[in-house]
């Protein structure tokens, strides 16, 4: 993996490039353009950048109006505000109208660390998965984030892009081509499937190394599109192994883990263990400390992997 690269900075750079290629792209902010790194777009295209101030609930409706007259608005705020604070407006003005609005949720998951549970975003996937017409994207590194900005500008559907405030190693080279609705097998394996989304892909890769030393062959699958997540994409990987775990910096309810478990329950009947944040509000601390405290670490993931493999063996024994 490469030297860590800031995901928000990659988004900012791509947004300016996309703005040059698509003259109908506009950017909306809610008083935190500096934190969202959209100031570069404001400087490059001042007539196409709008700051609504501390009025996050107005972002979806303002953006929907612009979209319905032919613009491609990218609206930006911390994820907890860009999603949760405007969910009614997202449902009614954006999704119902199939408005070509791009919702950017910055500093998502627990990446805001010390700001605490009021600013941690652990329910955004579950909220938006239940709203029709929404596309949900979650990059694992800066290169994937750059690619996503381009695909979003080309795709006419309402889309949510989840960004963490962190520098993470790039697992992708410059020739990587992201496609909405496709998964990506980062490493091969025959015993266990590790489905992972977002910057915790580095945890999944480290876990695969640990399990390999223990004689367990695990494949690592990057799930960058949370919705639409075609069943055949998960089944393509799931059929190769006897069990699965999912890893995400999100509540265990309603996110990637739930999506994978739903597909497994209907089609594969193999055990799945979800690794994420338990159904609780988190606390204030460094993001890395919070992840360890809530089970997003090697020790917890290894224990979950062993548990789900034992469950798989028990299922085979009962069936025989």
C-alpha cells in the first residue's frame, strides 16, 4: 500500500477538475467550506459556489431546485448534518423527484473523534438505504474517492458520498476504474469472505494477513457501493467460501452488514458475522481509540472470524 493520502483533499481536487469538465456542476456549503475543503472550488468558480450558512436543512431543497433546472449540485456538510438533519427533505425533495443531487457527508463514521457522539455518523447508511432512488458510495482510499466524484457527475441519480476525515494508504493504483454497483476482490481466499467498506479496508487486509499465518484462507472484498448492491455481486464472492464477516465504521444495524446478511439469508444460508458499532452512542476520543473500544480492531475481528468459521463447521455437522 502507498503512503497515506487525505481523502477529503482528494475529493477537493477532483471536484475542481469535474467542475472544469461539467459546467453545470455547482457546489453548496453550510458555513464549513474550509472543513469540507470546497474552498478550492469556490476560488475556481465563484459564480457556481453558494454558502447557505448554518442552514443544513435547506441544502437538500435548494439543491433539488437547482437539479430540476439542469444543474448538478454537490452539497457539503459534516455527514451527521448533511444526512440526518435533512432526511425529510432528502426523501421528499431529492429522492421522490429523482433529482440529480449529490450529497457529500464529510467527517463520517467516528473520524471526528473528540467531537463526540453529536458529530459521529453511524446511521447514515441505514437511513438512506431505506429511501428509494438513492445511490450510496463509500470510498476506501483517496484514489477511489477521486474516481467516485467523476462517476457521480456522469450518473443522473441522487447520490450520497460518504467521506472520512483521515489520511489512509491507497490500495488502488492510478489505473483503477471504479464502477457504481460493482464490488472488488482485493485478495483471494477460500475459507472466509471479508466484506469491507470504507477506510477500514486496511483493517480487513491486516486481518487477512493474521488469518493466513493461522492457516485460514480469507478473501477481502471491497464493497464501495452500499446501494445499489446487486445480490449477484455478493453471491459471486460468497459462493467461494463457507462463511463471511463484514467490517464497517457504522452501526451494525442497517449498513453493509445488514445488506450482506439479507442476501446470504435469501440465497446462501451460510453464517455471517457483522463487525461494526454496537447499538449505542459513542464517546469522545481519538478515532483510532474509539474504533478499538467498539470492536473495530484486529483482536475483535480475528475473534469474529474464528467464531463464524466454527458456526459454519457446526452447520455442516448438523446437515450431515
